[in-house]
C-alpha cells in the first residue's frame, strides 16, 4: 500500500473542514473526511493522476478535487506529501504562497 503524509497545515485544514461541516451535519462531515483520506490513498498510489495549475503556482505541485476542495500535493515526494486541502471558493493563489 502506498503511503502519504499530511503537512501540519493540511492536518489543520482538514480539522477545520470537518468542524465546519459538522456544525450542520455530522454525518456529512464524516463522509467528507473519509472521502479525503480515500483520495490521499489513491494519490499516493498514482501521484500522476492529478493536474497542474500553472495559473496558480510555478511550483511542480499537483491538484486533485474532492467535492469543493482542492487537495494540493507534491507528486515527487515519497511518502506522498499532502500540502493542503483548500476550498475552491477561496483565493487559492494567495493560499498557495503559504504552503
């Protein structure tokens, strides 16, 4: 099984996402969290399946969408480094400067 690691920022973002959704619907929060972690496993086993976003960053990062969230990761790292989980409605270009 391929492995991944979450950056401290990604861990915090996931916690914030789950907490925000759980305020209205705990079952939905669990589904989102589970889908994110399932996606991390898939990305770790097939890191090339994501897409580049040269409009957002010149860094060699990849992006994978899960619901309204962009999973940002470095496809060259082993274990795969999940750098962020960002909502698509936010200013991604600005947020990526901090990853």
